[in-house]
C-alpha cells in the first residue's frame, strides 16, 4: 500500500509497513491516536512525573534519553535518530515511568502516541503487536551494542570501539563530541586524543 508523502504520519506508516501488511484501518488508527509534534533543540518532551505516558517515534532530527549523575554531569542513555522510538514507561504494562528525560538534541519532528492507546491496540491487533515488538527490539539492539562498549574500561579504547563499530558509526556521524562523551561516559579530551589515532 503506497503512503502519501504529504501526510505527516507517513514516516511511521512507511516504517511499520516494512514489517507487516497494513490496511486502511491501520492508517485510520494512526490518524485517530497519533499526533505530530515539532520541537526545538533543547525541548524536553518528557520529564519523570509527567502526568501522561507516550511513545515518541522520531521522524526527523535527533532525540536522546538523558539523566544527570551525582556530580551534575549529563549522561545520555540512548540516542534516538529517525525511525527510533522511546516509551516513557518501562514497558506498555509497567506502572512506573522511566528515570530519564526525553530531550531534543536537534530540532525534531516526532509522532506521539498515547501509551495506553497503543497497549489496547496491541492487544487487539496483530500488526500493532508487531510494531511494538519491532520498536522494542530496536531499543534492545542499541542497549546491547552500548553495553559491550561500556565494558571496555580504557576510555580511549572505548571511544575507538565506538568510532569503528559498524552499528555505532552512524551515531558518531550524527553527534557532537560532547554528546559522544556524555553517551560513553568519557571526556572530550579523551575523544580528541583518540581521534588522532583512528
């Protein structure tokens, strides 16, 4: 089924249809429950304690999940370029929210869906269940790749592994050195030195 490029929800529909056949009813559900949200750089889309929970699907730009350590240093938990998504709860069935904020690192366009609406649709629709599973697997793939990097104790070696890893290479292209430092829990000085050796 062709997607309408003038439809602001088209990026999510195009992503979803890669994994299963979709019909007009799925498009109608998106039009009913999804909202396009454009944000400026630095905008917080979610802070722990916000009243409602959502899934954010990134169409353009770059989001990140962010927290601050005991010394007030920013830590980037996960990078969210286009086609990545983030849920503001542990999972659709969790009662607790995530501990981090969702912040726009660049001007971004996202599609926001109520977590509760998606949970109900997932229970009633196989294709929605597929979408949720694909989103979850994409999140886990990044966590697994990052966890392997964080096991490298030497900071220069950790950065070199980040810079040369096939999966992580795209994140390096999208981010500043400060963002990379916050993601890998290393210093910018380390990055400068490591870059001379790559």
